[in-house]
């Protein structure tokens, strides 16, 4: 993470009851919404109005609760934290408090949980195979429906209401 990203993330830290680790592709938009292109020498995600189309669904659920978001999407390897945060609806942006580090999703989340003394968390992801061992807090999304699925939304509601997943 860039030094400026670390400063931005530290300024966003808030007292929170819980963390939701969020993947992007297959979670906040359908997997096939994403496409890559080169801009100069940089590989970037192409603009598409369907990107992040389901982020407002997540916001509707978490907004009244002391829940924050940490990005664990592979996009973290392409963009600095501030650019990732800027892709979310403006109302959600103050709730994005971090970006995981490292290559493997499961290990990057474990590291974040340990280093930040996170007590309660859920993981939204469409790739259960990326998580080794037991992950009771993993909410698996279909890669084409993402969180736009009543069972997934209900699991998120239960998490923010402090019910067991």
C-alpha cells in the first residue's frame, strides 16, 4: 500500500462493531460486467455503468449499523485505495476503512483481522475455493447475481443484526 493510502485509511478509521470484507467482481456487480483495457502502459478496468450496481443494496442494509467495509478484491492490485473508494456511492465512502494486503484473499483477511484486532467480521465473495479451512463468516455469492440475491441479502442482514451466520 502506498504511504498516502495508509494515511487516508488511518484517517477513515472509526469505532465499529463489525467489518465486512468485500470483493467486487461477482459480488457488487456481475462477474461479466468487468473488462480490462490498456491506457498507455497501465492495465485498467474499463468503464461500465453496471460496475458497482449492487453497492446501494449493501448500503441500505449497513447504513443504520456500526459496520465498516474493507476491500479485499483483486482490484487492490490495480488501484490505490482512494481510487477504489471513489468507485463506491458517495454516501458509502466514509465507511470504507481499509484494503487488505497480500496475494491470497484468505491470508490477507486473516492478517487484517489480526493486525487490526477485528472482533466480528463477514466476508462477501464469489470464490469459496479461495478460502482454505473453516470460514463460518464467508457469505458466498453467485458470480452473476452477486449480493442481488435474497439469501445473500438475508445473510448480510443477520450479520449486521449480530445473529449467527
